[in-house]
C-alpha cells in the first residue's frame, strides 16, 4: 500500500498552486522581495483572522517568540516561566533575550502547562509566563491572568485558529506563531508572526525586527534582521483563505480517529480541555512501548512521529536547569503523533488505526 505521510504538503500545495504561481509573478514583477504589498496584505488579513488589531510578520517562529519577549521587557536579570514539554524554540527564545528559563510541569491529561505550578513559580524576577498552546488547543491562559499580573506571552505556533471559550490567542496580550511548512498555516520555508492587541508592543516588535528602526538608516535601538518576505506572504495569503475550512477538516479527522480508537484501551486518546475548540495541528496519543510501536508504524508505511521526545531540561542545551518534571518526563516516553492533515481520507485513517492496533498488541 502507498505510504501515509505525517503531513501531506503536496496535497495542500495542489489546492493553492495557481494562486501561488500568480502571486509569485506579482512579487517578481514588482521586485518586492522583502516586505511590500503582499506582506502588508497578509498582515492585515491574518490580524483580521485572529480578531486582533496587529500582526507583524517576521522571519520565523523562534524570532517571533524572541521579539515578543523583548517587546514586553524580557531581558537580562529577568525570568520567564514555560512548560518543560515544548519544542526547544520556546526556551531558546528566552535565552536569546538574556533572561533565565524557569521550567514547570505539564497537566498529565492535556499536556498543557500546569497553571498552578506556573503561578507557584512566580518570583519578583518573573517578567513573563509563556504557555504553549500544544497540539492545536489553547492553554487555560485565563487562569494565569487571574492569578498574577505577570505578562503572558503565548506560544501559538500550533494553534492557528483555535479558540477557548470563543476567544483566540493574544486577545488581551501578545502571541508568537510559526509558519514553518508543516503548521496548519505553513509557508514554503521559514516564516512567523507576532499578533497583539497592544499598539505599543506591535510597534516594538516591528522596530526590533527591522534593525531597530521604522525608517531606513534610523536605528533607535539595537535590533535584528527578522522580516517576512513577499514570496512567503503570497503562499500564506493563499492558504489563509482556506485555513478555517482546513481546520474544520482536521476536526473531522480527529473525530474519526476518536471513533476508530475508542474501544482500544491500549491507546490513550487526546483529552480536550473544556471550553476549547482545537485545530488539531497534531493528533497525539499515548501508547505502551512507544518506540517499538513507532518503528512498526513507520515500517508499515505510516508516517507517525513524536512531538516531543526530550523535555527541555533533558536536552544538552538546557541540562544545567536540572529539576524533575514527572508528567513531562512520563509522557515524553509514551506520546505518538498520528498522521493528520486536511486532505487525509477516512480510508487512510482506518489503515492507520488498524496498523496501530496491530503494533500495540
């Protein structure tokens, strides 16, 4: 049988190919390779999609996090609290500001940040808390806001279009997202953005990402070079027009997996936090003997993967942090991401479930 990929980028491209080709021709004709009309249009359109006044396009998701942290005042001498189970970019972005990373554990069922642990970790040096909206559902940011006045910087790289109690990310703050090709809204290379409800923070992000100034050769602060290019904006605009529908197709696919696996107790299915409408960037299950199961799935042509196999404090880069985070450590050895994307078919999902059942026996 044909291989079932973890994410089918070719199928997504097929749906937008004509628009992308026409857009590339516009950018090339205008030689608007950095910034330009396509970037400005995408920023407006993504801000509207997010229900926010501001979207600032940047070069990638890690830069988006770093610039968001810097915009809210994170820097040397301060601390940022984040979950131990996240992609290393969340911690890297903090370290790049000169601030200290403070890790906390995750909820054992949803794998989202443990809000009680995060609030307990707040000190006078805490400048921000960075909840990660993991796998496509939003962390309970409102519990953090209710428990502290520390700024919340949301890592929304996996949650484009997700809502919690009817609201999306950064409604009262700031969020960073990634448009890495495999995301729900993916570019054809690296790209990212910061969204915010704050005029001040939006200006700060745009200034910092453009060599510290909003006018050419006017450098008010020390910044970096992190800007969205016109070709990526073309791709993102074409895909953004379809994102809501694609997310609905992901929800339908997740519901099919739930039905296919509901009576198989060797697989722990995802838990959706009450009030959340996820976008299912990843359909993450837990299984015994995960590495063996993963190898069997891959050998059978099922493109399963692991997000993420090593908690931040167990990486070489952040081993000096130490600490024990039992929930994050346990789930890291059990989690398994099944193929999910808008174009996946019921037949493909049935085969994934069948192979998974066999692999777990």
